[in-house]
C-alpha cells in the first residue's frame, strides 16, 4: 500500500489521489482528484480523519 497523506499536506508527487479511511481502507463514494505539479496542498476530504493515497500518475 502507498503511503497516506493528510489533507493540507504538500503532495509527495503529482498524480491521481483517492480518498481513504484513517488506516488506508476503502470508503464509500470516495473522491478522486488529480494533483498537478503546481497544485498545493492536498484538498480536504469528505469527513475528518480520512487521508489521500496516490494511485498513479496524472491522467492526460
């Protein structure tokens, strides 16, 4: 599993990020966001305690 990042943190690298539970588990209706190199910081999640996981490179 990739490392999880908290909302408001500077992303480790650009790419596709998905919302995960506090320990990395799947969440219902998870948000997916694309983070570009100039985007800072990671956006808020739908509920407190959730985190972001990078799932791949940015989509074209």
